[in-house]
C-alpha cells in the first residue's frame, strides 16, 4: 500500500479513537447535542481562518475552528445562565446561527475567482483522502492530548456526569470541568470534520457510545466498546469511501456506524441491560 | 456545646423568587438535627446554599468556626433521590468510590487504601453482595444506603442528608437510622432534611422548623409545641406520632 493510504487509515483511526472517548463523556453528561452545536459552529471559524491566512493549512484552520467552537459554547452557557430559555432552544439557535454564517462565508469565497475555494466544501461532508502527513502529525498530538486528559480525569468527569451537586459540595469546580470537556469536544470536532464533515460529526461522537451502552452498564466496558465500535467503523467507512471514487467519507462512516448500532439493537431485540429490572 | 454550623442572614433567590429569607441559626455539633418544613419551604435550598452548591444572595456560614473552603473536606453530602439518574451506567461500588475522590489532584486515582474503605463501608450498610450491580437494579432503601455508604466513605465529621427517608421500606429506614445514631454517638454531626414530624423525627435531637424563614430552632421536645408547627405549615394538622 502506498503512503497516502496509510495516512488515511491512521488519520481515521485517530479520529475514531478520540471521538469515541470524548463522545462517551458528552453522552454521560447528557450533552450529546453540544457536539452537534460545536461541529456546526466551527464552519465560520474554518472559512474565516482560510480567508485571513489565504492558505489551506490544517493547523490554522483548526485554530479558527477552535475559536469559533469556543465562542459557540460560551454563547450557549451564557444564554443558559442569563435567560429562562430551555437549553435545547439555546443549542438549536446557536447552531443554526453559526452554521448560517459559515455557509454564507463559504459561498462568498466560492464566488471569488482566485482560489476555487481550496476544497473548503470538503468540510461539509468530509474528505479523508485530502489528509497529508503534516495533518497526521497534528492529529497525533491532539489525540495524545485527549487520551491523556481522559486517562487522568475520567473519574472526575464520570462523577460530575453522574452527580454534579455532590462534586460541587466536595469542592470540585463545575466550570473547570465543563471547560475541559468542552475543549476536548471542540478539539476532536475540529479534527474529525476533515473526515466526516461538520454536518455528520456529532454522529461520530454519539453512535459508538450509544451502541456500547446497549451492551454494558460498566464504565470501563463502555469506554472499551465505544473505542472498538468508533475505530473499526471509521476505518471500514473510510475504506469504502476510497473504493468508490466519489463517495464522501462522512456519510460512509456514519452509515457503517448506524448499521453496526442497528445490528446490535436487533441482536439484543430489547436491550435488557439498559432497562431497569426490578 | 460547640457549634457545628453557624448561619447568619442567609438569603437565597431562585431567579426572582425568594427561596430563603434572612435565615440565621446554629446547629450543635455531635447531634442529629432535623430540618423540617413543608414542600417548597427552602429546606434543600438551605443545605445547597450553605454547601455552595447554589449561589446565595447574601449571608455568612461558618463550620466549626472555619469557612466552607477550609472545612469542605470534612463534609459529606447525601443528595435527594430525585436528583439522581437511576439509569446512569454506574455500579454500587463506583458510587461509593466517589466518596474517595479528592479535588486539586491532577490524577484522580483510587489507592488500595481507598478500595479497602469502599469495601468496608459497603459491609456496614449491608450491600457487599450488590457491589457490582447497576444502581437502578436496587430497591429504594438499598439505593439510599448506597448514598449513605458514599458519605461514610468520605470519613466526614459533618454528614448532611437531603430527604433520606423518602420512598424507602421500614427495614432500610431502621438501618439508616441506626447508622446515623452510631455516627452521632461517635461524635459526628448529622443534619437531616425531612418533610414532616412523623416517626423519624423522634430520632432527631434538635429540630429546625423552616418555611422560607426560620420558624423555630431548638431541642425536639420544645419545638413540638403546636404553635410553631402551625406557623411552619400554616395549618393545625400535624403528623405527630
């Protein structure tokens, strides 16, 4: 196999691993929608970063993505504190506003003669084949960071997800915990959109863990199974997308993941372990 | 008698609604103190306010003369049943182990000593055989004992419990009360939020009657005078024995 195929597979695996880890904790925190909000919100960040820098450099685009994603999460938590609006309303509104701005900017640069938009529309549905070796280095750094934070903090994040009042009473900072989880989510989304695109990124966070949740109620197995589902389905999905010339990677990965989730659900018929038995 | 908690002028708002109106009181150490009042009277708000779980408008709270920040590690908080997601993928053992997590550590790991403490507290509340069950699979009384075990695992001096006797069977009630009494007898301070003055209230040493304001505060026998109860509940009916 030539180098570019290896880059694709390693890149996909890193995205799959990181997304499954972060997704497990956003799922436990019942913040699955935040992943969706962040992934849609980073589009204007990516496009603006490109417009300002004038080049399609992954590091710069990810920086733009990070800033936009961070602004979106700040807006969400600010509105939650200051208004009586329900949080799904706030998340939906934030997501659409940022995404609209992103799409508008995208069509604006599409209309410019100079650059042919540098393949920025790949960010909508993902195109894993566009990865190069520098991207891979960056992905490795981000993934190692995410794995390290998870390793050292999983117990605190898990406990916060289960019973935040208790954790606050013990003197843990809710804001700090939210900040770390949000930052991890933004990082993994900024990395993952290159493979699956902003539209489908949240599925990559949620589907592995919800598939795992059907099979276990233990944290360790939940993480392990999410990793297995997330990574293997991402690899298979991107392989299929490379085989078929013009299929975008995102839909392929998400379809493989969905088939996997549905199969597990069917095999279990009624997933008994997620139900309470009294 | 040493004061475990001293509260001065505690006032709490939920958005624009007044939940606690300038409450000042003190709680003795080494006793079981019940905080009693009707629904919406601010009992849980009082607990959450003094523990810094919700923001307070104004007021001061000290624990054995120290600030909350200094004393925090010696407080164990048992939240209300309703606030718990019983479908959450967590086992009995993992809940109790939460009692051993310490803040300000960059790596939150469980030591062997922690594991030993978790095991022993599970034995104390008679739940050893359930340690690997998901918490939703237990009965109401067992669930409440899991959370009591978590508080015990904290090895705290002050144990604060929010409505621990709701939705549980007699046997569990007995067993929780006996553990609470043992805690008191070993010198710990226990504060329990409870909704009425029926059976369990007789196990309290002191009682605080609350209805957004402090109605009365003192030893159980004195407090049970009907005029106080009328003030707290706004009606003569009361579940006295």
